[in-house]
């Protein structure tokens, strides 16, 4: 059975669950596994990358390429 078929079968079975405790356990397990996956894929930047970002930030600041806090909040509110 391929992955897509397995997922569809799982979803069908999951939708038939009537026990809230089982759903809670699945939610916790999914959250935990997603967190593990993110941690596993996370790669910290090198010092060279860090210094390049600092240099770029300083250039942006000197060239007035900044967004103030109020503008950023308005922009984010417009995302929804």
C-alpha cells in the first residue's frame, strides 16, 4: 500500500473515532512528532552567515530600508 492510500485509510478511520480521549492522544502525538521533525531539520547558521546578516542589516539601516513597529503590525494584520 502506498503512502497516499495509507493516509486516506488512516483519515477515514480517524473520522470514525468517537472517543475524545483517543483524539486528544492523537493530537498530542502529532504535535510532538512535528516538533521533533522541526528540531531534526534545524541547522544553526554559521558565524560567517551571522556576520553577513549583521552587515546587511547595518547597510539596510544606513539606507533607511527599515520598517517601523507600527507599520509591521499593520502589514501583519493585513495578512489574514
